[in-house]
């Protein structure tokens, strides 16, 4: 679906309010934020119904994810972490591919090899994430370094959380990128928690962007619930990288409105009052108010858009459930060019196990 098919064209001429983007682009951003929210909400329901095994929602962090991806060029490479529905969808991943990955069926581009909501797709320049925190940062640095040597006009961007900035992997990657002025962007979504641990229990720094100065690179703190501020900060970081002025560490200050993952209950470590006040800063609500002020949006359009997206999301998830799962042999593919003996043994064992299950059924 694209914005045009829902007549998301501006209904009134734009007033003279300054915006870095055209009306059409602003509405596209809004569409992407809502599709990310609805896809996450639908996936959480599917998990409660026992239809999917695991999910990592980005509810509340849509402005940070969508705004930053929107500032990139198609040739840039993205290194996401496990919380990235807005990243994948803003990179124009179709809902079909998105839910095929969540369900891990045979049409999943990653062949069901990754955990649900770890989206990757080489055709979209998105590297499949792995779950260990910040291990992908040095990969993003390495790819950007290679591009720099080859004089290719591209940057890389890696996504991670506030907790990730306390890891050794963060230190190693950012330090190296600073020394060699690597054209990369370190994008931190400070959503206030690392699972149940609040930011002030894991770092004495109140402003994470300050960490950049320890590596001699530019640090930018941006309101992560303001999609346009995030867009501009990322765009500038991209230009800085391409000019040869080195990497940028962006801290997007936001809030994780949902659980850490489907196996978390935030009520065990934070109160309802805190959540309720965070919902008042919902980036989607805020952006819809901005669009309404510009004369680009109204309640009726909003309802039409949400209903259409819900239909699209439901269809994608229903279809993905119908697609068969990969055969057990696929577990052993894509790692070795020639399978070693111990994997051959395990493959035979796995085949016997599946066959015995089938007999019982
Ligand atoms: C190296 C490593 N240690 C521990 C974990 C377990 N773990 C998964 S998510 C997480 C918290 C990460 O918090 P943050 O970096 O703030 O990202 P967020 O989940 O809030 O987006 C932890 C400790 C892990 N995945 N990898
Ligand atoms: Mg966090």
C-alpha cells in the first residue's frame, strides 16, 4: 500500500509553518508510524493467542525509528537490533515479508533462521540482527570503513538501546569509528529502561549523548518523540559522515510504552502513573496534532487510515500463518559450504525425530 491509494493528499494548502518536508512526505511519515504501531499491537495479540512464539514491540519508539530511517538513502546499510518494526517498515519492507519473518515460514527471506522480529533483508540493505547487545555496532563500523576505502557514497547506521551504551561492544565500536573517522551513525533509542533496569541504575551519566565526547566524536541529544527532529538530526549526521567529519552518536530520548518483549510485565517494576504520563507524550498523537495544525489531517481521515492498515495487517498475518514452515533440514543450511560430520549426524537425528513425531500423529 502507498499513501496515494488512501488519498492521503493534503486537503488544504499548507500554511506557512516551516517544515523540512513536503506535505506528502509528512503524511508518509505518519503512515509509517501508524503501520508500525498497528503491526506491533497485532503481533502482541497473536502472541497472547499462542500463534507466535515471541515478539519485541517498539510501541512508543516509532518517531525515533521512522524519522531516522526516513533520513537515509537506499544505498546506506542498516544494522538494527531486536526492536525494529518501525525500522523495517520505514525501509519499505512489505507487510508480507514482515510477517513471514515473524512466523518463520518458508517464504521468510531469512528462512526461519532468526528469532521473530529480528528482521533483515539484503535487498533492502538491512542486516539481520543478532540478539546479543551491541555486537552489531562493530559490523556497522567495518562495513562503513570498507565503503570509505572504496570511496563509495554511503553510510551505515546501527540501532541500540540505552542499556547497550554500558556494554564493552559499544566502547570498542565507537572508539574505533572515532579514531578513523568512519562514516557511520550510532543511533541510541534511550527508552529509559534496559528490561527492568532504569537508566540511572546502569550509568551515572544523565545525558547519554555526552558519552560521544569521550571518543572525540559528535554527540547529539534529540527529542526521540519528535519525528521531524529525529529526521533532521539523522540527516545532518549522514551529511557529516559523508563530508569526512566522522561518526555521530545520536541519543533519541523516548519511552518504551510497551513491555520489553512478550515475556515481560512492566507492572513489576514501574507504576501505572508513570506509564499514563508517558502515553500523553505518545509520538503518534503528537505528530497527528501537528499535521492537523498544518491543515493536512483530521479525525475522519485518521479513522479511515487506521481501519485500512488494520485490514492490511490482519491479512498479512493470516496469510503468513497459512504458509508452511521450513523443513527441518533447513536448520543445517547456509552455514558451511561442506557440512561437517557432526552436523550430518545431528541432521540425521533431527530427521528421525521429525519422522517419529509424524508417525505418532
Ligand atoms: C550481551 C547481552 N547481554 C544480555 C542480554 C540480555 N538482554 C536482552 S535485551 C537487554 C536490555 C537492553 O536494553 P537496552 O539496550 O536499553 O535496549 P532496549 O531493549 O530497551 O531497546 C538485555 C540485558 C543480551 N541480549 N545480550
Ligand atoms: Mg532501553
